[in-house]
C-alpha cells in the first residue's frame, strides 16, 4: 500500500511541476504580443470564477437563498464595493432568504 501511495505522489508531483516548468523552458524572451499578455493576465480570474461559481449554488442547500446571495454579490461587486462588504452582503442576503423560505 505504501508503494502505491508513493507512486501516486510522484505522479502528482510531476504533473504539478510540468505546467510551471514548461513555460520557463520554451518562452525565454519577454512576451510582447498584447493579445497573449492580456490572455495570460485574465486566465487566473477566469479559472477561479469557473471553479467557484458552480459551488455557490450548492453551498446552502436552498437554491433560492443561493441565487439571492449570488445576485447581491454580483450587484455590489459590479459597483466596486470592497471584498468584505460584498461577501457580508451576500451572506446576509442568503441567510435572510433561507430564514424566510
């Protein structure tokens, strides 16, 4: 069993290290293309959104409170409110809708 776990850890280490090492080996010069630079700038935000957004709807167990909290969070984030305010408003809205329904 321990040999199996060691092999799994080594495989995960290789596949975690490869995406970080390959760009350094292939792209030695600075990237000057505005399209590629903007693409690389927005990739972390897109990936974080894609990973986080679906779990919002399963976090509360009540789809209506999840949708309400999500809409309030999007609304305040659109108007550049702070992270603490947005998260607090979304949680409070979700709680209130959950208590009502």
